[in-house]
C-alpha cells in the first residue's frame, strides 16, 4: 500500500513533475516567444540603426546639399593659407589683413549623411595619369586654387609645378602621379569678347552663343570636367554674335539674358554629347555661387554689403538677390536633356549652402588690381569684394562635395 501509495504518490509526484515541467515548458515557450519577439524587434531596430549608420558613411542616395554648417575648429581649416604654395592673392584674406578667421572653422553637415573625409592622397591616386579640368570664370578658378591647396601639402617640394604662360589654360601638375589639375578660363563657356584670361573687363559683353570649339578643344580629352558659368551673364540683355569676332560681316543682336544663357548651354550640351567620351569622362556643373551685395536682405542698412561681416546668415533656406533661380532652372533643364541623351552631368548644388556664408568673402582683404584712390579708401563698402571667397573657406567645402561625387 505504502509502496503503491508511494508509487501513486511517485506517480503523482511524477505527474506533478510532468505538469510542472509542462507548465515550465509553456512558460518557457511563452517566455522564449516574448524574448524572441523582443529580440527580433530589437534586432530589426538594430538593423535599422545599422542601415542609418551605413547611409551615414555612404553618400549615395543622400542629398549632400541639404544640411547645415557646424562649427568645427578641430578639423577645419583643411590647410593653412600661408602654407599653400599656390595661394592666390585674390583670395588670401589673412595675408591682406583679415584678422577674424572664424569663417575658416566651419564644416558642412548634410542632414541625412556625412561627407566622406577628404583624402588628398586618394584623390591624387584617382588622378594618376589623368587630367581634372575646371572650366569657367573666376569663381571656378577660386575652386581650382582650393583644390590645388588641398593636395599641395601631401606633395613634396620639387615634385609639383604650375605652368601659366598667360594662355587660358593654367596647369598644376603632381609629377609623381603624372596628374594634372587645371583651370581653363572661359567665363561664359562659349566664345565671348571676355575670353582673354587677363584683360577681359569690357563694358560691352558679346557672346558667340553658337561657338565653343575654340575653348573645348583644350579640355575635350580631360578625365574629369568641372564647369561653371553664371555671374558674367547677370545683366538684362546680352549681345549675341553670329559670325566671327575679326570679320566685319558679323550679325549682332541683343537678346534677353535668359534666352542667350539657354542658347549657350545648348551649344555646350551638344558639344559634350558629340565630342566627349562619356565612358571615360566624369562631368560636373557647379551651380551658382551667390553674392552678398545687399545687406538689407539680412537686416542691415540699404547700401551696405558683406563688408565687415563676421557671422553667417542663420535663417534656414535664405536665398538672396545674388542668386537667380531662373538661371538655375535653365541649367537643371539642360542637364536633364543631356541625361535623356545618355550624358550624365552631375550638378554640384552649392548655391544654398553658400547663401548662408555672407562672412566668407574677401571684402576689402585681397589684392587690389589697381591702387586705391584716397576717395575709395575712405569708402570701403565701395570696393569690398562680396563675390569671391577667402581661402581656406567655402570653396574647400565645394571641393569636398565634388570629391564625394568623383568617388561615387
Ligand atoms: C539645391 O539644393 C537646395 C538645398 O537642398 C534645394 O533647395 C534646391 O532645390 C536645389 N536646387 C537644385 C536645382 O537642385
Ligand atoms: C576650439 O574652440 C573652442 C571654443 O571656442 C576652444 O575652447 C578650443 O580651444 C578651440 N580648439 C582649437 C583646436 O582651436
Ligand atoms: C588616404 O588614401 C590613401 C590612398 O588611397 C590610403 O593609403 C590612406 O590610408 C588614406 N588615409 C586615410 C586617413 O584614410
Ligand atoms: C601656353 O602653353 C600651352 C600648353 O600648355 C600652349 O599650347 C600654348 O601655345 C602656350 N601659349 C603661349 C602664348 O605660349
Ligand atoms: C582672328 O583673330 C585672331 C586673334 O585674335 C587670329 O589668331 C586669327 O587669325 C584671326 N582670324 C582671322 C580670320 O582673321
Ligand atoms: C572612351 O574611353 C574608354 C575608356 O578610357 C576607351 O576604352 C574607349 O576606347 C574610348 N572611346 C573612344 C571612342 O575613344
């Protein structure tokens, strides 16, 4: 009996055990499911985070042009003004007396990702046996100087040279890489009466909107081309010439600027489509570089400009009168048409990010082409340069954006 009872109690005990085990199992299974679900949720959360991380380091698919300026005096400036062998006196603001250098310490932070870190050696490797050519006006020339300064410090003395014989083409060469970083002066891209790289300040602007070959033959075989053209068009009308500059039978006609801009970009597009090897050549177009000539736009007095500015504009999305959205649209649509014809030109959209930087211009801190008169000296507003950009400065960031796309 006892034994039986024992047995039964054993059995019971066993049954209880089994039940316990069963309950435990149920509990365990439920727990496992809950934990699993939590784990899965956590994991997918983790994956999402990782995706975001991933996106942060990889700019593809991210809008690099939408973002904000972040003060970063650890990493910026990317080089020192006085250490750049080929610095231009037009842009060396420190050398010409600018003492507030806080404008050099800003990093561009896109909203959805990070810009890749600029690596001068990697860029030179990418350019080995190649030509990178900037084609355009003095804003593009400033960007070219910035690009040269950005690689300058990793190239030893004597292993680099600058060739400038007064022609439209200036060549910087890194000898050990057989790499060229060049600038070609063509402020309206097509032929014009402002094509002389030195004396081009003429009261009357004339363009041959149908003719680009005089320039294009010099950059046609480049591996990377970076174009710009904007400021030289900024007048209500442009005189367009059909015919040659040095014959007397040319036909001249004044045309609304936007229409002539469109015609010139069409000529440029046609050239790229037919003459440029699209598997070899990477093509870029720098959007408008804004000017800051009208201080009333940021709450100062009418008649003032960027002179004495030390801080940027903080109003998100600020667009001033120095930017012509209609011209930007014309560029955008020209690039769209090229794309439809199989030619991919990436716009580097620097307009908005540069709009904020009213304090980044040389103002009076640059070399003057002609000595200033006493009258000019007494009115610095009158000769402040609110068009170009001090270096190191904003154009370095344009080049970081370009760099991101060159490696994309
Ligand atoms: C350029 O970028 C700004 C800022 O993201 C944007 O508002 C603007 O639409 C862009 N313009 C073009 C033509 O892509
Ligand atoms: C950066 O700026 C901060 C705050 O203005 C300052 O404390 C720090 O010393 C600066 N660092 C460098 C490297 O200049
Ligand atoms: C820069 O690029 C070179 C060549 O690709 C590479 O060897 C080097 O490690 C890179 N430097 C950094 C800091 O990433
Ligand atoms: C300047 O150099 C280029 C080659 O870089 C050459 O084609 C051109 O003829 C030279 N021009 C002058 C005026 O010497
Ligand atoms: C036109 O002028 C350029 C220099 O400005 C010269 O090289 C060229 O030979 C001239 N062409 C004609 C047809 O006269
Ligand atoms: C275009 O460039 C590619 C790559 O360098 C080359 O293989 C190809 O032969 C070039 N095409 C022409 C028509 O020159």
